[in-house]
C-alpha cells in the first residue's frame, strides 16, 4: 500500500497528547470539526491531512502542529506583502 497523500500524523505523539489532555478521539473530532472515522483513519496512517485539517486538529489539542505532523516541524508561513 502506498503512503497516503497529505500530512502524516505521528500516532505516538497524538496518543500521548490525547492522554495528557484527557481527551478522546471523539473529543478531537468534535473540536476540530472532523468525522471520528477520519480521525481514526488518520491515526492508523490510512489518510494524510491537509494543512487546514492539521491546524484544526493541533488547535483542538492545543499543541504546535509540528508535534503531531512531523512535516510541519519548523515550518513558518510566509509573510504576506502588504500592498
């Protein structure tokens, strides 16, 4: 099976943060406005997340996106030029 497109969730970090925050996958799904089945598939490595979804999940867990999505470690959004 090929690696899914998108940002890949670090399942160990995700589960650790869930335990630390005393949250369930259902809590994260609700807070991030995602389906529980998607959160479960993401944690199992069946899907990758879009940048928008990665931010929503990270915000729901109150962590930097790089904690959960290794591709985002050290990423900073480019500055927008003001016209």
